[in-house]
C-alpha cells in the first residue's frame, strides 16, 4: 500500500493509505450507506466521476467475481473505506477487490475515519476532492483541484455507454443453481444505454421483454421507424452518471420519442431525463440518496417499499402539472416515481432492480411489460 494525500474543496487535507490503482484523480465525493454489495456499487456506471465513501467499515471481505459485475468495468474515480480486507473469504470469490480496482484504474483509499467524512458530507453536501499517491503538498493539490472541471461540466455518458447494439438474454440470478435464468420473452424493447446496470437488463428480461441495448447516440428517428414498423413495443431509458441538464442531445431525442407516443419506462437518470424532456428541469440535492434501505411510499397502494437509491439529482414538485406522482421518498418527501398524464410513460427515481437487494419494487418491471 502507498501513501495517499487527499484534499477536499472545503479545505480539509488528509493523509491515508491506498490500494487499487495509483496516481492522481479528481472527482465528486458522496457516501453510500449500503451494508452489502460493494462490488455492485463499484461497477455501477452511475458512479462515473465520483468517489464513493462506504459507511460500512469493513470492505473487501468477500472478494469479487465476474457474475456480480453490474457493467463491463468500474467507472467511479475511487472508493474510500475504513478498513480494507485484502484476504477475502467466500466460495464465490475469484479475486480481491484490490485486483478489480487496479484492472479498471480505480483508486482505493483506506484507514480513513469514514464516519467523520459522512458527517461532513451530510452537513456540507457533496463536494469535489482530489486524491494522489504522487502529490503530497496541500497547496499543489488545491491548485490542481481548482483547475479541474467539476462533475456538472463533464458528460460521462459517452464513456459508459455501449459502442454497439447487443441483445441481452439473461434473467434473474438463481441462488440455488448459481446461474442466471434464460426466460421466454415475447415483447421486444430497445434500451438506451446511458450507463445501464446489468441487473436492470436481467429484470426487464425476467418480466418477459426481449431487450436490445442501443448506444446513447442512436438517433431517435431510427427508433421511431422500428416502432412504426411493429418491430419494437417500447423504449427503456437507463440510469447513468452526472448532471442530466447537460445532456441536451439526449433531451431532444426523448422529446421526439414522446411525440411519437412510444411507451417508455425510465429509471434514475432516465426518470430525470423524462422530466427535463417535458420541460421540468431537475435540481441537485444537498448530498443525494445513496444506499440500500430507503423507504418509499407507493401512493396507489399505501405500502412502504424499502428501496435502493443512487442519485444526486431530483425532479421538481412542479412535475405534478403533467404527471401523477406514484412514489414518494419518506426521508425527505422528494418525488420517487411518476406516471405521465395521457401518455404511456412511467418512471422511478429509485432502483427496483437492486442487486443484492432489496427487491420490494421489482413489480415495476411487470407494470411496464403490461403497458406495452
């Protein structure tokens, strides 16, 4: 392990130890309260451009394996943990977390008081930071950080999206057989890849949809043509990283799809982009929602669903002018799900596909299937 120096934009300077990739990197720091699933978090493309502080103090104890990858790699800038366990103990482990981070150029930082960092972020909000195993002078780090673009200025979608279309066939993971199911599908959809998670695709397939994943730069006209020809039934808009307000080309595409009355379902960034396409710009939360046990109320049934969350941006309350609110976050009363009035379009802010869990909102995929 190497020495790593860290400088936060509020002036805090820390020294710690590093694992994973070395070097110098800048990003936005957030905290995640999940107790399990660190590999799924690390490989979630929505964290591109961010450092993730884990509130769970022991990270790395079960190792990593190919089956639990949420994407083709790891796109976050780094992770910050209290204790890193370099010797994993689990029968499914294929490599330690350190090896996965090195392979994808992601920095790991350990021996940090993550409770202190979490309280700081909760009080002051998500902020930019720089971490380096090469630069250890506070002023030099400050200068480098101030000269770097902020996450709101960077479009990470091009980095995380697929280059070529592909068909996804796997369904849910079966813990009894340790294999992914291959369900029968009878309604084809296209899924715009803004940084899509593998388990979202698994749930779409499990619900009965044949899913063709398409690059984020796929023209709306090509999608509309396939819809009019009866080749596809609908479109899914995926999760993804960064500030949705800078995605102007994606906004224009979605507006064209809405005009064509194509059934659509969005999760996380997809949910935000649908709001923006309807003329209701998103806003940034103070420190966002990142974790695995957030209560969300289903406005139709009155049931409280325990959900997984990962977002810094939210749709505005004014969305009620064009949409019915279907889900509300019980932590802060922010909007978690909508159904647009007079349109075959639904979206949710939370993650009903959560892997490793919870799974109480997974019915939403069947709702979309029935809409098609």
